[in-house]
C-alpha cells in the first residue's frame, strides 16, 4: 500500500501549515509507516492511505516520488 505522510521537519517546533511537507511511502499499515520514520525526528501530522483514483492522481503529480526507507 502507498501512504502519503504530512509532516513537519522538526518534532520540537510548533506545527505551521505553511511548513508542512509530504512524502510517499510503501508500507503495510499506518503503524508500519510511523515505525519506518521514527528515527527521522519528524512531527507526523497525518498519514493517508492512497488508493484508486486518488493514487493515480498523486502518481501523475510532479512532486510524487516514492521514498525508500
């Protein structure tokens, strides 16, 4: 499954919408995504499972790049 992760670079700063970044990961579950990213010190705001038409849309977007973790 492919997940889109919304996060802040630093877990110690207050989240600001304009500084939110995204990455795409392949994982078995949301828990697996969080385990894969735990060493990066990200402040994970939201993990969204992508499937169907929404996944196709994201894959056609210029910023789509599957992260290797």
